């Protein structure tokens, strides 16, 4: 391996870690705003709206072919914005109302397992032994996380929202796989954020989603101190979203989806540590064991691509995006 290639790979790993850690801050920041009186949809609107504004400026400067992408992939981009941007975040932020952030994120990370099932049943592409074993291990881990033998270890409403987030995350992978055939990663992120902003704003306006963004709400407390809503919201937009997406895009271009998607699992670790340090949330020993099983299962499902479909990166990396060749759609992460 040449010095230049080695340096690029090292830089890619650093960027992938930065992306995963940045994504991992979204749960603690959002929960602090929600605990201060904001609605889940209000926090989502601020996050996607602010991020869309920043990414649209980046798109205007770089001009990576937005109009061509819209002409070629408009239906997929629309669904991507509705489900993969608005849907997954509304569901995840609602889940953290009822359970620790790290547990909600583990439920969301069942998305790749659902993708494997979809590809098996709908596309008639049976998974390999390793992928199938990973799915089974992840489902066993889920039983430990929700402690199904207790009949009520976690709030069922929170569990339901977490599973909805997993479904939306799975749709993210599948839609990104289709849209990515001709859509640059930055366009996918920018247009998706914009569509997601419009969807959340419209649903809030007609009363289907409660939009509460209250500057006069209770203090936004993180690590025992009042951070203030302007700083918390700014960090949610710039660090948890814009920096996370852009560093993820740069990382995948250097190290590829297979390595990038595995590094992205650090999001769960970062979120758990952040929730402990900033919110005082500590999962129980049984739930931690279940979380290890889920992450192990997800890593196995991403370990070997089943069906090469594209020859270019298709979406921003991070806990929720990426995937160059060769891969199947379960290799990405929202």
C-alpha cells in the first residue's frame, strides 16, 4: 500500500469516527430539548430545517447536479425525504420520550435486519449463512433489550416508536439504494432534508404533529447545567447533522461502505456515553448485554455484500447513510 493510499485510509477512518460520534450526540441533545418542553416534532423540525438550510447553501456553492438528480429520481427522493428523513427522526425522537436514548437507538438499529428480510422475501435474494445468523442474534438481543419476559420492562409506547424508527431506517436503505444510482450523496442529503422539513412543517400546521418550539420553556439541562435552547439547537443542527453527514460522506469516499458502516456502529457507543454523561441515563446490565448482541448481529449482516448493485457511493455515511460497491442495501447506515 502506497503512502498516499495509507494516508487517505487513515484520514477516512478519522472522519468516520467523527461522523459516528457527531450522530451520537443527537439523542442527548434532542432529549434535553424535549425534557424542557419542546415536542418531538418541534425538535425534528429545528434539526431538519436548520440542516436543510445549511446543506442547500453548500449545494448552491458546489452545484453537484441537483436538477439532473431531481429529473432522474424525483419519486425516490420524495419518499426518501418523507420516510428516511422526517419519518425516522420523528419516530426516534418520540421513542426517547419514553425510554433511554441508547435503548431507542438500539431499536432503530434493527433497520438493517429488516432490510435483510425485505430483500429475502420481496427480491427473492436469500441471505448468506453469516447474514442470517446476524439477524437471529440481533433479534435475540432485542428480546434482552426490551426484557420481554417481564411483560413490561420498557414503556410499550416507546418500544413501538423505536420499531417504527427501525422500519423507517430500513426504508432509508432501500430508497437510497434506488436513488443512489444517479444521485450524488450530497444531493441526496440536501434534498432529503428539504423534503423532510416541508413534511414535518405541513403535518404540524394541519395539527397531525404537535409542533412545540418554546424558547420560554424550562431550562435545557445537560450535565447538570442549563445549556440554553439556542446553543442546544445549534449543536443539534451543526454537529449532530451537518458535520455528521459531511464527514460521513468524506469518510466513505476514502474507506468504502463496508468499513464505514462498521465504524458507524460507534454511534450507539457515543450515544450511550453521551446519555450517561449529559443526562445521567445508564442502561441495565441485561439491556447492555442485549445491545451487544444487536450490534454484533448488525455487524454480521453488514459483513458480506449479497448483491452488487451500483458502482458509486449513494448516500451520506453515518448512522444513517452510505454505500459504495460492492454491497447490498443493508450495508448503509442513517
